[in-house]
């Protein structure tokens, strides 16, 4: 099981900082200190569509700006927060859309004798096995595209 990666790209110069979540399932957390500026935040995880938030600002005297992935079991988050929920079902690593290609990859992974590389790509839920449930994720989210929204819209919804 692999943790999600979170990328922060500064709007003005394209400088990117990367961090990794501390858990691989639900309730993932991360911490990253960022210089002042406006950022695009991208969450990427194998098997999921990317989730991007544009216009995330770190300003002087801002206190702590928080993007929330979910509190650990039994804990509450401090301050205003919103959960990011990426869409499962992407096998090609590009994170743009759940498509016919994903159906083909999972179908190939379900075949008897599929090699370990194909099985790994077809395991969209990252549980260590390619199963019918992986195809169910593809079916449920077929046609879905990565989510890109402004930070203001993200906070409002």
C-alpha cells in the first residue's frame, strides 16, 4: 500500500514542494511548511484521479492555513477544515479520467497468468490483489475526470 503524495506548486515561478501523507488508507495526514505565495495543491495516489486546488494562498500573519484530509479515528480537526476525497478507478498513472483503458487494464489483471506489473496496475484499491471489486470501482466511476477547483470553491462546498 502506498501513501498519497501532495504537491505544492507556486503559481509565480513553478517551484514545487512535495510531501507524503502519513497513512495509506483513510484518515491520511501531512504537514508541510510553505513560503509565502499562491499555490496549486495536487493530491496524487496510484489508482485514483488527481485532485487539484488552485489559488491556495499563504500570507503574512495568516496563522495556520489548513487543508484537511480527515482526522485520525476518534479525533477532531482543529480550525475550519474540509475533506478531500479523490475518485478511485485510474490505472494508467496520469490521473485524468476513468476510461476504457482502465477497464482493459483491470480486465488484463484479472486474467489467469497476468504478470506482476499488470496485476499491480490493475489493483486500483491498493489492497495487494486484483479482484472483481477493482472492476466495480472502474464501473462505478467510469467517465469521471480529475477534480480541479479554486481554493475559494473548495472552502465553500
